[in-house]
């Protein structure tokens, strides 16, 4: 018998639901084609599905038609990108930035107005961090770090106050540790504020942690460029799973690895649609006559954002 445990919550968060919904509404209102700057969310299936409906994903503003609507992705964009799009004369600009990322944008602008030294914790190359740092383009006293070892390279005076923001999809435990080290190193480090890891990231990591304590093998549905999905794979391995896989869909499922197991944990990143989980379950039921499925529920989510 195969025992399957499903992490709950899993899959789409409210920011992703809102962003995808905004693209679909825009398609209805304006017809195809419409343009989205960068992937609306980091999921291969979501992007491919929208492409079939007439959405064109572009990496540069110059590749979009200014006569058609242009949408900024859920990860947010810099001030410079917004200004450039406005000056190029795009008729319809729609901002699908997650409200929780916008909150981080407001915070970093406030720190800059207060002339604080600013530490941004996250991956410098991730679109969310590019958009966040891009809120204060001319501000010099800002640095991005992603691990404890990076603290040594900060050029700030130890006695000056420091403000910080974080990427919303980081590892909860690693970030806590990093903030603890910053506080030791910089006595004036702002301890009034907590990290900016969002509720959806926190809940999905907690659910995978619980899953990994019961299942030796864990599978995360999500794309390789999805930061929060990759984190779930790491959390699974750190929390007791002997093997954890990040797969886009059932076609990538590692059947050989399952042969020696009698239990399997499944979750999905915040940008992965639920049908991918259900498709995988249906496939598992084809392979196993006897299969028992249960949910491991660690939180109920009722967050919704206005479009
Ligand atoms: S993961 Fe969090 S910050 Fe990112 S889109 Fe979802 S709710 Fe917003």
C-alpha cells in the first residue's frame, strides 16, 4: 500500500491568484494579444496556458506593442521600468505586483527617506529584489546580501542604524539566523521589524516540514525558477525527508525512487496550479491498487487581495 500525504496549504497563494486573474480579466476586456513583462508568476504551466490564450511574455519593453495592454508581473518592477513604460507611451499599463511585495517597496522607500543604511536580504538576481532595490535607484547606502558570510562585506559603520527588508519567499529558518547574526554585528540594527517573508511562504514551508517528518520521500510541484518552490524542496530535505524532488508535472515523477518507499508527501509551490497535484494523484492511482490519501493541515488561509 502507498500512503500519500498532501501538504495543506499548498499551491496558489492569493498574490498569484490575483496576478493570474488580472491577466485573464485583461484578456477578456481587451482581447489578444496582451503583453506581460517577464513571467507573470514563475510556473511553466501557467505561462504556457496563458500563451495559448494570446498572452505574449516579453523580457524587454521594446518587444511589446505600445498600442496593446502591458502588465507588470507579480514580482514587481523598479521605478525606472514604470517611468520608461510611461514615457514610451503604452496606452494601458496594469500592475499585477503582489500587495505584499508593494508593502516591501513602501518600506524600503521609507528607509531611504530616513537616510538609513539599508540591507536587503535576498537573491540579487531575482526579479523581486531587482524591483525592490529599484524603488530607490539613486540611493547609495543599500546592499543586497543572501547569506551570513556576506555580512562581512557590508560597508556600513557598526554604530549607524540599519533598516532591512527581505525577499518574500526565503527560507524562514535561514533568514531568522541571518537576521540574528546581523543584530549581533550591528547593535543599531532595527529589531522592531520582522522579516518580510509572506504568510503563504511561511505556511507552505511549515506544511512541508510536517510532511517531511512523516514521509521519507517528498515531491514538490513547481518550476525550477520558482524561488518559493525550490525552498520547499530544501525545507523537505532539512526536515527529515531522505529524498525530495522538484518537478513541473507528473511526467517528471521519479518512479524508480518511489519503488523502495511506502509513503510519499506531496506539496506545490505558491505559483503551481492545483490541477498538477490532482493529475499526479490520478497517475499514482493508476500505478497502485491500494493507495491511501490524507491531508496534513497546518493552517487555513483566507487571505484575498482586491484586483
Ligand atoms: S508568495 Fe507571497 S509575496 Fe509572493 S505573490 Fe504569493 S502572497 Fe505575494
